[in-house]
């Protein structure tokens, strides 16, 4: 896998989230995976739904 797309954000920019909470759905190579928050805090979204990104790109961060 070299690139992917955010299929759906399951939280909004600025939302308070908890570690383990589902954050977004990732589409890559004909599969969709749900990604959980690695920590608790305020979500800041960088990559919007439908944007293609390369592996290693910051999609969002938690403050």
C-alpha cells in the first residue's frame, strides 16, 4: 500500500475524543478499516474525506 483515502471521519474537528474511540474509516487497496484514537484530547483534522494521501502523511492530530 502506497496511498489511501479517508472514507469518513467518525468525529468532527475540535471534538473531545477518548483513547480507543473510532476516529475515521480508511480506504486502501479495496478494503476499508476503522482507525481508533491512540490518545485522548481534542481532534484536529488535517486531511479531508476523499483526499488521497501517501503512507506516512499526518491525517489529523490530538492536542
